[in-house]
C-alpha cells in the first residue's frame, strides 16, 4: 500500500482537488558516482544523539590524518558538523540547502577546514524546509547524488577519496538523498539498552532505497559508540549487537570520553584537541578498519 509519508516510496500523492496525481521518482540512470570518484559513506541512524556527527567529524579527521582526502557533507539542519569543525554561521556562504535546492553546484559549497585534507560542505537551518520545497519533484531523491557526480572534476584541488555524509536524526527525504547517493551506510549505535530499537526500521529503509533508488547500496558497518567499560550493561549491549549483526559490527568500539564531548565547543575535532586521548586513538583505529574493509570490498 502506498504510504504518502514514506520518502522511499516511488510514488507520492498530490493535487487533492484534481484527484491524486502520481509523481514518480526518476529512475536512476547510472551507478552512484561512477568511475574513480570518492567513496560516499552516509552516516545514518534516525535515533538522535547516538554519535553520528561526532563520528563524521572525527572519522573524517582520522581518514585525512592517514592520507585520504575527505569531504564532510553536513546534511543536518542543526549544522552540528559545521559548528564542530569551527565553521561559523557567517562563513556558511553557500550551504547544502543551496545545493540540494538546485541553486548552486556542490563545488561552491565546499570550504577548507583547519585540518589539512579535510573539507566541509556546511549546512544551515534552511535545510529544514527542503522537503516541503522539493517534495513534489521527480528528482527529489537524487539531488545529492547529482551534486556529487563528478565532484572531483570541479577544480584541480578536488581529489576527494571519501565523502562522509552526516545525516539528520530522521528517515526523511534528506536521509534518503544521502542513501541514494552513497555506496554504503555507516551506522553509529550508542552502547545503551535501547540500542537495537529502531534498527529494523533503518534496515527496512535501506532495503527500500536499494530496491527503488540505489541497487548498489550496502551497510558498511555498525560502530558502537559511547562505550563505558565500567558499565556491565554496555558490555551486554555490545555482545547483543554483535550476535545480531555479526561481522557488520566494527571491531573498534568508541569509548565514552570526555575529550570527545569537549572538542566541539572549541570548534575542533578531538584528534586536533587532544591527539593522545583514548577517543582520538579509537577514531584512528576505526579509520584504519574502514580502509581495510574498503580494500577487501574492492578486491571482491
Ligand atoms: N564517544 C563519546 N564520548 C563522549 N561523548 C560523546 C561521544 N560521542 C558523542 N558524544 C556526545 O554525545 C552527544 C551526541 O553526539 P552527536 O551529536 O555526535 O550525536 P548525533 O547522532 O549526531 O546527534 P543528532 O541525532 O542530534 O544529530 C554530543 O554532545 C557529543 O559530544
Ligand atoms: Mg548530529
């Protein structure tokens, strides 16, 4: 049955006076970012406060520190990834809203950060109105994918190897855009009692996006965050998630670490704020694990 509120549904209803009109999605014509473009990883979980933005910022920084050229795309109207990377509101000239609304190319939104080899496409609150504005357009799910196509051809300075998309805490059209543009999804999950709650809904959305929009989409992995070894429950949660999701859960577990939570208020990734803390070490291990998984994927 058609659910008019489901952004992965290939049809939506509109025009109440003239009877329902079906506005189908465009069919995808090419695989996401073909050729030697960057690997696009969407960092998604509709649960709030599970560590999506922290992972986008610090995984991005760790990947850049080990030689990758990374673009973080802030797709959350809250703009936490932009703020956490020290990008003030007045510096957000062209935002991801402008890009997804079709008013500017992605290359115009991309700005350097204080971290070498790490760039950002910032977001603003405008993004919260996007769904209302483009919800009737046939290409509404492919705005990000189109914007990222040929991103490395924009200027000789652009040679991104990874694009990390920080999603909002919702399975809305913005998150669907991220999933339709991505090669894979990285799911941060907090080490707490309700960790698995909502996972089946997330996995269902991934399956819908695969079926309707992006057949090549896969789950890159699940990263357990805010782990506190003194808490027996946290150990049990990690064990349960590993049992349920198997090898999809990364070996690396991100500890609960006060340095990680302090760093954004200084507009810095934790690796810049305190390279030696356990949080920085964990994100460096995660980056190494991700690169290893990528190599294994490429090798088939
Ligand atoms: N490993 C950690 N140790 C300590 N604090 C953390 C850790 N990871 C995240 N936090 C803190 O938890 C809060 C939520 O994290 P974050 O903003 O990354 O989650 P989110 O999933 O992006 O949230 P939202 O759904 O609102 O976008 C933040 O205050 C962040 O600083
Ligand atoms: Mg966030």
